[in-house]
């Protein structure tokens, strides 16, 4: 997320005692069946990946070095993703202890000029056909936030979208970023590429994607401007290029209270007060290849985000 919430956006007094699963309360939609652990688990029990599929994980680590100290590598080993995309690494050079280089032979890092800020990475078991950094025509402002890797069956855009900031000081810049991102996606579509846009996209698209919609209408990540820009990508373009699909929401259309970010402040994790900020957004031609898209709810504590995982079938990873 990158911006701490203050008491005006998350009221710590509203603890409540929810009585039913996914009940709507004064705190908004929550699901009391979900884990609310505050320490990163020692062990994970993830479903086995179906044969013939590939798994892609996206994870905002909110400082890779700090996340490693809290157990990040336990998650990496347990998930065993084929492609792992990280956001907000906050590093300016490769971290040798991030992953096993014998497992992930292909590793790509992007860095912000400012030390300890931003940063993304892609670790892959498969060699991409090509890799580029930043958004075309906007590289200087996005090189540390976007990595685009091409594989035979799809192009993956691993992304850490600019946060609008406290008091929305960066909202205008964020909207410029949004515009260049949409152009990048549309250009790939025009080139008949299947696209996966993933990462911390720093927007809760609908009122069901955060616990406090009414009190956050002018908060970074839920402004009408940010939500409208995201909606543009999900809608057909002016020249009738198909809109993309928010995979998790498509598979869970009525699910409420499931989030990927819980602030460290105000006991938000304990109260399950969160935001859904992390996404796999795909072009429609990939939809019939989607096996699952799941939030790893239990994997909280090494970061204030949890990973999101996409499983695909019938995709070609090598030529």
C-alpha cells in the first residue's frame, strides 16, 4: 500500500462482535471465518498444484529484507510458484537470499532512484522471451515499478502502482501513471498478446473491496478518480479492444470481506479491517485457462499484504 492510514480513515473504536459470516456491520463487509493471525506462520498447507498447470504468485513484501527476517522464504518454499512477482521490495540491488537461484534461474529486478523506496522483481523457473522495464514513453517515472516479461502464451506485467499519497498529493501523477499503463496494455492487445497485469495496483475497485468504504471516499486507493481509471481497463476501449477481467472478483462475484492488505495500525488485522489492493487482471482470451485465483489469507505477518495466487492450465512456457 505504501501509505499509513490515520484514525480518520480507520476508526479503531469500531471493533464490534460480528455474529455471522460476511456480515455487514458498521465496519463494512467482513468474514469472521478468515484467519486473523498477527505472526507469520511457521508452516503452510497450500493445495497441491494440479498437473499440467503453472502457478503465478504476486506479493507486496513491504521491504524485502524485513520480510525475509519475518519468514518470507518459508512462504516461497511452500508456495513453489512457477513465477513469483514482488512489489515494494525497497532495495536497490539484488538480494541473494530472496530465492533459491537453482529453483528460480531467471531473476529480474527493478529499482527506484530513491533508496529504500518502491522496487519490483520477477523470479521465474522459465526463461522469458523478453523483459522490459517501465512503461513505454514514461520510463523515467516507472522503471522501478513495472517489469514486463513475455512468455509464449502470455505477457505478464508485474506492477507496483504509484500511491496517491497522504492528502492525495500524488493523485495527479498517479493518474498519469494509470494512463500510460492503459496504453501499454492496449498496445499489447493490439499486437494480439494475451496479458496478465498483476501486483499491488493500489486501488480498491468497489465498495466490497474494503472494510470502510463510506469513510474512505477521498482516501488514496478509493478515490473516484482511481476507481474510474481502473474501470477503464476493465471496459472495452474506444476502438473496441476488449476490456480486461479482474480474475479474483470474476471467480468470487459475491464474496465480501476478503482483503489482501491489513494495516499494521489500529489492530486492523485482528479486526479483519482491510483492503483488496492486489490483483491478477487478464485479457478475456485467458479466462478459459484460469483454474483458480486465491488470496493466501493466512500468509500475513511478513508484510502488511498477503500473497495472491493465479493458477493457469494449457499455457505454453517455452518455445
